[in-house]
C-alpha cells in the first residue's frame, strides 16, 4: 500500500527556533496536506498544497509540494509554546479521495 | 466557522456489543469519511462515502463495519460485534461538494474503548 515516511519522529526545541519536518513517499500524490493535532482533538488543517512546486505560507508556517510530487516539507519559523503538538502530513493520490497519513512529528517547545 | 461534530466523545463498550458512532458533517459537504487512530499510531483511512454509497474502503473496513447517512445531516459508523482491537479514536471528516482539491476537515473524534 501507499506509505508516507515522515521525519523527524520528534523534536524538542528552544522557543524562537525554526523547525523543519518533511514527508517522502515512493508514490506520487496529487495533494499534500499538513495537519496539527492537539491531545484529545482531531487533526486541524494547517496548509493544503495542490500543485507540484507550490510553496504556500500560513503565518509562520510554510509548506512546499515537491517537484517530483513524492515529497513535501513544513517549516515553522520562530516557534512559540503553543506550537506544541503532533504534526501530520497527508497525501491524496490521483484517483480517489482517501488520505494517506504520515506517522507524525511530535513537537515540544521549551521556553 | 462551520465544523464537523462527533458524538459521543467517549464510548465504552463490552466486547461483542454493537456500537454506533455519529457524525454531523459540515452542512454543504457531500463527501464523507471515517478514519481511525489507534493510540500512539498514525491516522488510517477506513471508508469514504458519496451519493449515498461507499466509494472506497480499506482492508480494515470488513463485514463488521457499516456506514449510513440516515437523514440529511447525520453520518454514522456502526461496528456490529466489537473486538478489543477496535479500541481507537475514530474521526469523521468531510469535504466540499466538488471533492477534488478540497481539503478534508476533521471532527474531534470519538474515543472507543472496548472492554
């Protein structure tokens, strides 16, 4: 089946630092999505990417859809304590609407 | 902002019992999904539903599972005879009628605990 490899598995960073995480796959995806999940809640959409090469920002968050359509990264600049949570990448393939999720990146921020 | 709502937030059920998880998708959405997340693991696709029928399902979605849209607002997931390994968070999601290039929005989930 389709697999998304997400890294790093976890990060423990100082407040104010920049963060980068990425997802790669052997399969081609038509859509890449980045979600954040807080404890006890559902995934909340951060950024959606629909075209290869697309670079999109949402406040301090920036994400890119890789040219090969097999990868994506998410950057968070100047991290703050409320950035703590689990970040998931998710991809949608050319046919069908189901999302395939990465294993998540646990982000901890120390102030 | 409109959101996907799920009830109950936590369901505790004896093994072998039937359970129904309920979702109210965003009102103008026509594509509906169920996903599950076993504790500490990634989110896994179960089933997608459009135009009153299943459009895609995963290997997890076996004969014990069924989905229904009984009226114009609710979307339910039924597990006929629950097993211990069905314990997980179950998330409902929906997206806009156009489907393509529309991100899926998730509810806060139902935590299902099978005893």
